[in-house]
C-alpha cells in the first residue's frame, strides 16, 4: 500500500525553512588595528577598522580629535591627533541585520627622557687584570616608567636587560640600571650603548630612546698584555720561518 503524504506537510516544511532562515545569525568579524600602540605625548596615530562583511559601514568611536580619514567597503582608516592622555580607548563597531560586533584598541602616551647616558666605573680599587666594572645606564626624567625595558649593549652583544613592568609609582622618574661586566683586552675600543623601550604585551616594543655611545677603554696593563702577546706571536712566527729555512737549506745541501 502506498503511503499518502498529508497535503499540509510541504507547507509546514517550507514554513520551517523560512523561519530558520529568518532567525539565522549573520556571521562576520570586526577588527581594529593596532590593538595597542604607544605614541609620544601630543602626537598622532592611524588606526584601521575593518570587517569581513562589506555590505554596511564600520564606525569608529573615540573621544580623541580626528584628523584625516580614508574609507572603503567594510573598512576605514582614521588619524587620531593631539593624544595627551596617558591611556585612551578607541572602539570600532558594525551592525548588520540586527547583529552587532565590535573591537577595541588602547593608545598609550609617553614622554621621552630628557637624557640617557652611560658610564663605566671600577667595582673596586683592585688592579687585577680580571677586574670587574659597573656599566650604568642613567635615564633622566621619563614617563611612564611602568612597562619600560632597559637594554645594555656592548658592541652588538646584549649584556643585560631589565624590565620595569612591576614599577608601581606613577609620574616622571629618573633611575639607574647597573650591571657588572668584565673587560678583557679585546674589549678595548668597543662601544657600549643603552636602549630604552616600552613593552606593549604581544606587540613589538617601541624604542623610546638610545644613549650616546661610550667607548670602552681597558687599563694600560690590559693593553700591555695585548702588546706582549702580539710581540711573542710575531717572534714565534719569525723563529719558525728561520727554522723551516734552515731545514730546507740543509736538505738541499745534502742532495
């Protein structure tokens, strides 16, 4: 016997499809980049807001003054100017078929230091050839101190780094970062520098300042060691050459 489908079934299925289509959520994503950025106080920065759905416009909201703006289907880039607050927040959103998505960004400001310089001092009065020295980076008046990193370099080599992420005090500060190093004869003439960066979570650190170069000078005793080693090496080379010459000359005479 053939099964008979009631006449109302196709209409019920069609209604279910229509209802499902009407209640399905629109899938799209909104992004705002960079998500975190550092700007010199009073400076400006461009932020880009974009969406995977370009049928409706994206909107950028902020209390910061806006400058130039560029726009296209599903994206906009805006220049934010005269940024003076230590921390500012920017929001980007889009509403499509009743569904809203948003993204946020954080802007930090900093005041670069008035001065960054290096100095090198003996850790003791000893004249030992293996004497250690205190290499110090002095940072004068910088804001903020929290989340700063100070990197000490000897030539192209990083010899020390210090993160100040747990520094609780606010406001403009001055501070020293000191690291003990051993100077060897071959260090004579190398240059030491100090770099100050602001760390932004997973983002690339922002280089705020670099000190002037400090030429490292080893003591006279160290340079005397170099001269002695060079002289001994040269003498050994000459003696070896004479010895080889005599051996070869003697061999040719015997022949």
